[in-house]
C-alpha cells in the first residue's frame, strides 16, 4: 500500500499561497524560546500555556495567556509548582488544571488555576506512582481521568478518577490494552476515549471508557498509521487528533489531522497543519477555531502558533481510506488541458475521478477517456488532489500542481 497515496486525500498543504483557499493561518508566536509539551487550556475565551521543555532548559515554570481578539500573548507570573515538562492539563468550571510530568523525578501532583484571583492551588496528589505524559481527560461533569504514562518503573496502564468537587481520587479498572505512554485522548460529553501511544510498539488501537459499568470497550482500530505524541481536543461532539510521530517514531510526513465520529466509530481526515508532524505540540479551542502551537518539528523546536477554522471541517469531503491504486499523473506540474494517468493496466474499471482543492472541497468530477482526463479550463493556479476510485473499492490520490 502506498501510504502517501492511499491515506492522502486530505493530507493537504494548507499553506500554498496560490491554492484556492488557505485553511491554516499563522497567528502570534508564543513568547520566549521554542518548546515541546506546553500545558494548554482555555478560560473565559483566553488561551493559556504553561511549562514544558524549552530550547534553553529541560523544564520550565513560565506561564502565558493568549488574547484571540488582539492576537497577542501576555506573560503571567510563573507557575509556583516545580519546574516541569511532559505534564498535561485542561479546564473545567472556569478553572485550569495542570499536573504530572517530570522535574527532578516523576511527579504525581495536581494544581488548579483560578483566573479571577490569578492564583494556583495545589490539590490532592494522585495516590499512585508519578508519571510523564499520561492521558488526562476532563469530562463535562467535573471529573478528571488520568492513566497510563511513563514511570520510573516503565509504561503504565492504570486508570484513576479524580472528583474536582470532593478533591478525591478513586482507582478504576486499567486499560485492557498494552501499557503505554504519550497516548492521544479526548472526551465526548462524560465519556473518555484513549488510544494510540508508545509501549511495546507504537499503537493504533482505540478504547472507550464506560463509567456506569467501570469497563473499557475496544473500538475499531484507527485506519491510518499508528502514532504517538501529538495533541488532541474535543469540538462539537467529536474528537480530534493532530500531528505527532508515526510507527517509525519519526515525525509524520505532514501534520495529520483526523476527526473521530462516534456514531459510526470511524475516522475522517482533514487538512494537516503546515510542515512536518510535530512531537508534543499543544492545542486548544477558542470559539470555532482550533489553535496548535510549539512542539518539535523535523526542523527545530518551535514556538509558532497556527489557527484552523473548525467550520470548514463539515464542508470537506473524503473517500474511504482503502487499498491504493498504484498510479501517477503526467505532466505534473500541468498547465491545463489533458492529464494522463500512468500506472496500472488500463482501462481500469473506475467508479469516479474527482479533483479536490487544497481546502478539501470537491472542485470537479472528471470524465476519463481511456487513460486521460481533461481538466476544467477555469482552474486557478495552485495545489490540487486528484482522486481515482475503482469499482472494486480501492481508491488513491496524487497531488498535482496547476500552473497558468
């Protein structure tokens, strides 16, 4: 299977300035040095970022607030707990939460930030081993679920429930899959979802926690490459995973962006963030926009931030991820006119041939004539995606460049 083709319809390059639309927009950089593992959350329409490994230190305690209206960052007083990295957090009830990670050792602490008083308060620590990059899920009813992660003794698969109202921890049934660190996770309402991560391999399994029965359900495996160390968020009753490293523990070729659809237990791919995948970036949602920041790219430790309009996800269209068709197109770049399909024996029994713009929207349905198609005469210059779908269920995509 050709990974870059069969998984590639919406592995788009959103920063092409000549493309029909640009979805990812660069906004204000996080102040200070580049970093990975920033802890991020949103309170009252402001984004917050704290701690992490910077370009100058293995742990940090700095703290920042982002104003999306002014598109600017404010430096806040330092986080008062131990300097750390590999920590996680979130928000609920108008307050932010941050915990775990590593300093001089593995941490099991939990902290609460009140933006009204601008004060941090230390809460009850997890009554288990300290850990780095665990799953950290805050559900809509004020529970924090923490589990898995890396400890001094190795990878973990335990699962704990913290009640914000009573400041107490309760042990729950462990993940039935392999022990792991750096999983992806999100909540849909009061239900936590956890999957992927790194243990005895890099995984693509996904699980749902049932709180009423204290049990886990294994869902359909992710259709793409196993992955670790990206970022995630919830929006409009769907879960999203973004960026990270693949099964070879190297940066994904693109900053892959996937939506989990719980009704069908399926995944849909959307336009990636610009550049390569990143190890341990941060993210948050403000209004209808997703923000992705920092992390380690294939080039450097980053401190930039990018914004994505989540309203565009409902307009994108994608074929199923299936076994690929080995093909290429010629010429590429093309200056309009005919495009020839080169590869498997023709005539191929095609169900459809479509062209998509760099924003994932269908531009045209093309009528093949043998091994050639004629492109629309009014195409603008830019990057497009050329999709073939055979009647036997296979589909594949090639990126083409149109010049005028």
